[in-house]
C-alpha cells in the first residue's frame, strides 16, 4: 500500500550532531527526512494502534513484534520504500512523486522561473582521463565529467524531478522546464524557532543557554509518499489491521502531527521506469533515489563504493553480466543515527551515500537485460534495505 503523509504543522528532522544545552546553540535540519525517520513514525503508529506497552516483555506481544520487528535493526516482516517528496493533484488520490535531482545535474536559472537542467557525463576524447598524478578517491583511472552545453551553471541542489523528468533522465535525455523540474521554494520553506533554557532553581533564564531550532513548513498539498508492505505471504490484509485508510501519526522531532491516507501512487512501480536498452548499449548509470549505506563495518574502506565492486579495479558482476565503474557523481556522506526506543539510547552513527548520487558504468561482458533485472528498482544498500535504503534505478548514458 502507498501512504501519502501530509504534515499538519511545522516539522523538525534534526541532523545527527549533538544538540544539548551548553554544547551547541543551533539544531540543523536534515530534510527531506531519511528512511530511518519515516520507518520510525510508521512502526510507532502500528505499535500504538496495537496497544503495545514497551515496558512489558516483548515475548508477551510476539504477534505485533513479528510484524514490525523488535529492535532498531530488526524490522520483522515490514518492508518500506521511501520517503519521497510528493504533491497532491486535483484528485485527492492522484499523487505525484518527486525524485532528487542527480548529483551530475547542473541548473541554468532563468528570470521567468523556467530553470533548465543539463547533465555532466564522462568524456571520451584526448582529455578523457585525469591528468597525470591526479586521482579521485585514489582511483587514477576515473574519467572526468563534462557538460555538452556551454555557459554558466551551478549544482542543482534544491531541485527535484517529476516522474516524467526521471523517466527522461533514465532514457538518456535532459529533462527541463517547469513540468519536470520542481524547485525547493515550491515545496517547503525554513523557519527558525528560538528559546532559552530556564534555571528552575532561580526561576530565571539560564546564562548562555540561548538556542535556535530549524523547522520546515511544507507548502499546501505537498507531503511524503511511502510504500508500506509485508515480506512473505502475509499480504497487506495483516497490515491493514493496524493502519486504517486514514489516520494521524507523530512525525519527526517534537512529534509533530501529520495526517496519512492510502493513495494510488503506482508511479513507484518499477516497470514504468525501465529504460529499453538495445543490444549495442554499453553505458549505464545507477541512480540512488534514496540514501544508501555501503561497507558499514569496513573502517578505512571507501564508504561510497558498494562492497560487491572491487575497490582495486572497480569491476563487478550482475548475473551473467560484468561491468566496470568508470566515473561517479557522489555527494557528501550523510550521517545517520536516531533514538533506540527499546534501549533508550542513541543508535550507532553510520555514514550514508546521499540520494541523487550517480555511478557511471560500462558493460564489459553480457547484456543489459541482466543489469536491469539485477539492479533496477532494487534496494542495494548494505544496511537498512528493508526500509528502502538504496533504492536504485538504471539509466542510459553516452559519452560527451
């Protein structure tokens, strides 16, 4: 089932830096929220609907914990994809899903608001390799990225693609215009709330304890889409015992209220996003629609690179196909933590590759069908794939 979650108030999704009186004065926002944040809200809503008492032994409430898991890393049968920013159309059941602009995207701004998007791709000419002595994360065989268009441009941070824009991107096009590109200002705005700690013994404000928290207020008809289901043969019927067709749940820091409603958001169905590769195609890219955590237990290893890709020669296999990573556009790592309700302490801090990151690959053996079957519309994260971490789409690219 798909849920459209619409905030009824401002939202607070703090990043993973400590925020305690006397340590830091500003709580920074991490928005859009991570899959870890939304799964917590959904699991908590299910547990509340089931009347679970966390102070009682979990064995006495085995049925519901078998459904949603009994720890911060055990999700039971529950499976989640998202969250994705989304906007409701004229028909309440018609919800349009938005995807983060890829890291290889550039934006050329226009005064009339019709910003255009172009993309960087690996180049194939006399300058197709990095200068001697240069390396990217230790890989001197990486190809530099280049735009086919000239003129000034900037990184497309704060932009999202509609489903039509994403499909155009996966087919090797360059989506642009207001119909396929959505700016941050159209989706949400930031608000700051200020406060000061009180010294209750003196009934006065505490010295040096002024703080500020960054909240987000989403525009009307904007919210999040999350796909929620169960692994195995349970079906949605079991889940529907604990999630009504409409309801209220607590979202983010300070447990702000949000409404949810079941909707038909079939845009996330993979068959609508598959690119039709031909027998001659060799270039493909992997686009992360949600953050992914790779090599979570490998200190010193390249955390931006999946462990099934050889970190020395950047090669890997997928079914009967073999391929090599020749370039990548990867954002800064996203710290992921949270609060463990069962153990009542912070969860371990992990670093994720951000949504929108792109890996450019070349097929060296086999055909593209094996790549599409093995990687397209799959969650490839090595941690948290049950809750939608690392949702990946396969697209086509050509050299510049």
